[in-house]
C-alpha cells in the first residue's frame, strides 16, 4: 500500500516537473507555443484526484487504518 501511494506522489511530482520544463522551453527563439504544459498539469490534477479517491476507497475497505494523535491528551 505504501509503495502505491509513494509511486503516485512521485508521478505527481514528475508531472509538475514536466509542466515546469514545458513552461521554460515553449515559445523560445520564435518557436510556436505548444500545449505541453496544459497536458502535464491536467495529468497532475488527474493523478492527485485519483490518489485521493484511492486513499478514501482503501480506508472504506479497511486496507488502511488511521493512526493519528489520540483525542483528549
């Protein structure tokens, strides 16, 4: 379970890095601008929503348990 969540975080960070690279490269030296940044950011948003939904589903199915700070201490 931890590997899946860590992999999703890595994919989100990579999509963000691809968007940043596209932002810096597009439109230089008279080249036409492409929509690579928009696609990369769309992937990032989609992956983030999918990760959130997966964590909610895993909690509902009992695959993960909350271990937060005890209330009242």
